[in-house]
């Protein structure tokens, strides 16, 4: 019985890996993602809660197999309700013979903090992160990312606001449309 379980596990891993290796990051493709995870806030004068739950949607356009533009919108649920928008770039490491694609990204951050000390505050900052994608099929992938978002509120009395996000997500990559005959001439 134990040999059967080990055989089943080995076969499943082998099939999953061989299916996943079929995907590469094609230039001109667009991906959408949805993710969830915890966020941990750093010490600040703002009473915005130490941690909260985060939901994020993301879009990515690949210029090449390594470089892409990334934008996302995230919403936090806790004692305060932060809404954050990020826009920036991503660099992928693609020369591995594995179905895993690690990446690093840098983004500009703009957001609104709702219900912080009885006020709604705007903040700006920068976000850096590192993660990896694992493609299950040609179009469907899963991944994880850890980011550091550091910023400050705006206004008369600015205050530091920084968080670490740890997200898991699912991705769907749209196939690149074929070139029309007029473009090929």
C-alpha cells in the first residue's frame, strides 16, 4: 500500500512538472491576477491596526520575457481600511530550466487610509517586492509575493506609514494575438 502511495505521488509530481514546463513568458501578453494574504504594519503614529487582511487584483503586460509593466489595486480589511494603487515594473529571471519564474518589482504607491484616528488620509510611497510564478498550464499559474510598501501621509502633519504584504495569487495569461498580414508586410 505504501508503495502505491509513493508511486501516485511521484506520478502526480512528474505530470504536474511536465505540464508546467510548457509555459514561457511571451512578449506582448497580458495577465490578470487575484490574490489574498496578510499585511503587517510597521510602528507608526497612526493607529491603523498592526495587521489586516488584504485582497489584491493585478494586471501585467510583458514587453519581453524578462521585463513587464505591473499595476495593482489592493483593499485591506481591519481596524482601518487602506486602499492602495501601485504602478511600476517587474524583472523576471528566465534562464532556469524549471517551471518557476522568480521576479523582482519596483512600484510607485498611492493610497487612501480610511478610518485612521477618525480621519481619512492620503499617502504616497514606493513598493519593492520579490516573488515567483509557477505555471500549471499555458495560461493558468499560481504564485506568491512578499512586498515592502513604505510611504508617508500627505497634508499638514505627515506621518510614516509602512507595511509588508505576503500574498498568494492565481494568474490567467491571455494568449498573444497573432499579427495581422498588414503588420507582416
